C-alpha cells in the first residue's frame, strides 16, 4: 500500500464515495496538465493573475461544491474535510498561488458559516455558485495577527447604522472578493465584531499589493464604509471565538499544500537523478544520494499519514472530543517544517538543477518556505500545543475508536466549535497501545526515548523561570510534538497497511530527530544538571538493517523513477 500513498495525478488511486468528488479532482488535474509546465512557469515568472484558473473554478462550480454546506447548496455540496484534503494537495502539487486563492476563500467563509446571519449565508452560497472568491480581513500592518490590538472600528450612526474606518494588511483575494469578512471593534464598547464588506464598494480602498507573486495580497482601507446590522456576522465573545476557530479550520490546510509541493518535487528530482550519469555511474548509485532520497521519501510518507489521520479526528470532533485542537496545529507546524526538510534533502541531490527556470523545483524551493510562516508561526503553534502536554502524558482517557473518515458527511461541527478556550482541560487517548503493536527495532528505540522524556517531565519538570522562558519551552515542545506526530503516523500506518519495512525506516529518522531535539534541550542556557543528564539518556542511534533499507530503496523510492512527469 505504501507505493500508492503518494499522489500521482496521472494514476489517481484515491477512492471516493461519490462521483462528483472524483470528477472535481480529475477535472482539476486535467486543467493543469492541459495548461502544461511551460505555461505554468511563464505565469509564475510573470506574476500573472490566475484568471484562467478562476474561470475554470467558476465554470465547473468547484468552490461551490467543496465549500458550501449542504444546507445552503444542493445534494452534491458539502464541507467535507476528506475530499478537501486532496484538493489542497492537488493545488499545492501544481503551484502555491492556485492553492492560496482557495485557502483565503476558506478563511473568508469561516466567519460567515459560523455566524447566525442566515441572509449573509445565503448570499455567500449564491456568490460561490457564481464563481466568486472570498477574503479574511483579520491582520493589520502595525499589529500583525495581534487581534487584541485591532484598530478597525465601527462608529454608530443611529438606527442600527455604522461607519467602518481603519486598515487591514496582508489580506489575500481582497482585490476581487465580493465578501470580505472583516474583524474590528465597536467604538463605544470596545466589543469585537466581524462584519462583511465588498471590495467593489466606493468606500473600499484597495491600496496596494504587498507581495511580489501571482497572488494579490492587499493592504486595504475602509473610509467611513456604511455598515448596517444586516452586514454584521458576530459580536463580542462570539466574534473573538470566530477569529480563532476560523484559523483552526484554515491552518490545517497548510500541511496539505506542503505535501503536494514535496510530492511533485520528489518526482522531478528522482527523474533527474536516476537518469543522470556522473563518474561512470548513475547519481542514484551514490550511497549518500540513496540516503537523502530515502529520508525524503520516508519523511513525505510520514507527513501524509499524519495529516490524513488528523483529518479523521477533525471530522469526528465534538464538544466532548476536541483532540483535533492538538492535531490541527501539528499539521500546520510539524508537517510544513518537515516539508522544508524534504525539499532540502532533494535540493542537496539535484543541486544547481534546482535553480533552473524551467523546473517545477525552482518554485518548490521558494514556496515551501512560506508554509511554516503563514497562519501563525511555528513558534506560536508550539507554544499552543505545550498546553496539552500534561494531559497527554499523564491523564489519558478512553474514547471510542476513530476509524478512517472518508464517509459522505458535512463537517458542520467546524462551524459550531464553541468557545475557543479550555485547552488545558482537553484529554487524549493513551499513546502506548499503538506503539506496542508495532514491534520493529526503531519503533522500540523510540519508545525508550519517550519513556525517558516522561521521566524528564516527572523528575526534572521546568521550574518557574523555565516556564516563562519561551525559548526553553519551544525546545521542550519539539519533543512533545514528535511523540504526538509518531503516534498518529503509527495509527494510520495500520489503516493504510504500510509495510513494517517502511515504518521501521520512518522511525530510523524519528529516532534521530528525537536525539537532535534532546541535544538542543540539553544545550539551553537554563537547563539544570538533572535535565541535562536525562536529555543525554534520550540519545539513541537507530538500528540499521541493511536488507530492509535496500528493499525500501528499491521497491519504494527508486521505483518512483519515471512514474510521473508533468505535461510540457
């Protein structure tokens, strides 16, 4: 099954419960393959606005099908995380810019679908059917994503009317979006609010595009923009929760575009290296090249296994089961940084080829850097997940088993997530059983490392000063994140029938990563002698099984040679 886990647009193997989902993926692939790599790269270099893609989306009503809850659409429309994952991946596979306009539309729709304003929901559904895109006006130039300090303000005019004034910054799609969900506050009470504006309105000033890309990422201003009660989506605590819950939905997608980018880059890199001879041997015959490709492949398979499993928990979430609030930021933080690792490994193999203007890789090497830095930095997300660490390790509870969630379902809970607080009360199922079920040398070593880390938390927990030291907590959080990451990888390796050889090779990497993070924690200025002693006990060298390694290289990695190449 491992050979089928990676996306190959010309051999689409994913199973769907309905024909419309498969049709959307096939037509999207056909659009890009017909466009061809040469034109794709020309548009990228010229920073051409992707009007052709948006026209295709409009004609095929793709955003309407994928992003409209069934209540406001038809029998084929629903917000289905299972199929949205693959659409994210396909768009990333062909280019970050095309994914970005979809991503920002998702963010813009979040406050609308989460609101109680039925009229605006119906309007949004109609605009989606008409092929329009949406925008999410949250951040500001001075304050960035510090929404506590927002300066966008609604001034009351009497009789339920308001005037909106202020600026927003780094807002994708704001040059075209007919509904821009905008976050602000009320002038008199200071209460937070979400309201919608139209970029075509005369009081909407699209000041500039702040980036150099195919996207339009706007700085916009509202100059006494007229707002009625009918334009308001939410107020007070609801508006605050909406901001955070929308990001919960949206940031998960960043891991998927990273997976798409890495998959295309892997195909291109292996096609080049496996057919290039240097010093009278193929590049892929060099031992260091085999290692780098094998590590890249295994990291990529792990990324996809984790992101797919996180989707299962997201689709199964409820007010009683909010484990997704740990796994979602992990997809955003861990999967995207692993994407950088994959591209770095591939780039070390193909070297100067990665700069050539006619390669997909030239785009991949540039764009893969963006994903860890959008929708909250890696550091912000690690600081978030550290809140879950105590309950994860020491207070597990029983839950019903979560199966693969590829069923036809509208994920309506995502728009009814409840208050964006109480993270420290969320509990998790025991991580031990799934590790116990995988009896391979490197999984066993990883379990030993976990045991020492748990001893660290019991016997040498961060003191009061270290608990306020973000740098120290980030190092601690990397180890915690790795344990969670590997737990879900193993859960999904069972579901997708990944072979023990591949799993053991994945954990060859994970043992090394655990040792690296332990050494970083050891070297922090404030680490105590007891903490340093335990950090050194976490260091392990993976078990090398040459026959297994050779099998993974031959059957899974080198076998990708010639499997996919984009149409010219």
